[in-house]
């Protein structure tokens, strides 16, 4: 009986220690989660306040008199809608172009074993080593001399070139996971190289294609420096440069309108993560590591 009592007491002590440890662990996770989400929460809540309310002390963590005046003003203002359309056009265009080029390059690097393959891939990846600021001067000079400033298609080309190194490496890894015996079997059945690629290989690497598309779209949508440097006409600006130049002044900031613009600009990325998150995660963890 005495041993049973000791065992019960020991088990009870271990259980209490486990509960305390787990409680501390989950408490830390909750605190970190709240810390990371608070800026997003504050941005959304503040977009429903007027400017004079934003600077009151103590701050209103829940709006007492919420208003939609900020959202009404930005959607009535045609220039914001123009910025939005420009960003969608440039982002989708850059995504389509990147997927097209990365697919062919990745397939070629995977299926054709040349001696210089690894050297070429290393050179392609080395383009991502240089900071954006160091490239902007030469890019601006080239674009200006060739009349490519204030051109959405030229901006698409730059955003494509920025995204391509990582996308080529990712999609190549997916192609490497597909056995080459499938290509040989298709060749025996009379399929050419292009038909084999489009009808047999590409359907097997859909997660990789979606991961490339999501990565490129997000990078193009969040672009600021290239759009600010290469687009000078206000009606052709994308969201990033347009928001900073239109709604943030040197002397006074319209914070309510700026925050409502930020919320509206975040919606495409939020929707992408809600519906395509599993493809993005699988693409980054599987395709970018294997091979």
C-alpha cells in the first residue's frame, strides 16, 4: 500500500510538472502569436477610424465610432483604382512570363546533361546575390537609352528576371523527381519532345508550377524599388510607389486613408495564402530542397 501511494504521488508530481511545462509553452506561443498579429490587427482597426481619433490617448483598441469614410474616399478616387489595375496587370503578366521561361529552362536543365549545366545554373543564381540598389543605376540607364521607361511590359521583364533564378531552381528540382523513363516510354510511343513535356511531364509537376506562380505574383505585387525607379508617370504607377507618393506627404500624413489603402492592397496576397497555402508550402519544402 505504501508503494502504491508513493507511485501515485510520483505520477501526480510528474503530471503536474508536465501540465506546467505545457502551459508555459502554449503561453509563450500565444504571446508570440499576438505580438506578430497585433500590427495587422491595428492596421485593420485603424482603417475604420478618422485621423483625429488615431492620435488620442489612451488609444482605442476597438473603434468606438467606426466609419467607412476612408474606404469610400479611396474607391471614389480613381487614381487608387488605377494603381490597383496597374499592379494586377504587371503582377499577372510577370507571373505568366516567369512560369513560361522557368518551365522551359527547368526542363532543359533537368533533361539535357551538358558539361556546363552546373556552371550556368550557378551564374543564374549569382544574379540574385547583388542588392537591388546596386542594379538600379545600370537598369535605369539601359531603359532610358532604349525608351523603355514608363512601360508596364518593360517592368514585367525586370520583375521576371528578378524571380527567374529561384523559380528555375525550384521547377528544375521537380523535373528531376520525374523519372526519365517516362520520356523514353513516350518517345517509343511516338511522342515528340514538346508533346512529352506538355502532356506527360507538366501534369506531374503542378504543385511546383503553382509554387512558382505564387512566389512570382507575391514578389511582383510587393515590388517598390523597380516600380518607383522605372515608372515616372502617376497614372502608370503600381500600388507600392503610388501609395507612398500619393498618400504619404513630407509634412502631413493621411494615416486613415493610408491604412485603408494598405488593407485593400493586402487582399490579393491574403486570398492567395488562404486558398493556395498548401501548394506554396509544398513547393518550397519539397521542390526547392530535393535534387
